[in-house]
């Protein structure tokens, strides 16, 4: 996650700002990186930083369909990082 946060800090701030949350999902810790604008999808990454799915965003607003239950079944939300730059 630290490398990803450094990447975001090296980019221009977005509206809405990027947020990274940690959850439990399907019996494993995962990280949800919020979409940065419009229909850009959010991403769910495993602990190794590998993308598992895009639960929202895209043209339909429903992501890539690989984790349709993410928002209903995730637990233990913790905000890990938020881009507070303006």
C-alpha cells in the first residue's frame, strides 16, 4: 500500500479525493481504493497489492462484476489513507 500511496501523492489531487480502506472480505484482508472521478472504478486489492476486482464504477456503475457482493459482505472497515490535498 505504501508504494500505491506514494504514486497517488506524486499525481495531481483528484475530486473526489482518493481514499484507501481496509476490510475483511471473503475471509481475507483486502484494500478498497476509491474511484477518483466520474465512472472510474474503485479497486479491491489483496494484501499483496494484486487487484481482485472493481466493485463499482465503469459505464454501468457496477464495476467488472467479479465481486458483486463486496459492498454487502465486507466487514471491519478502517480508513487507511485519504488524500487531503486540495
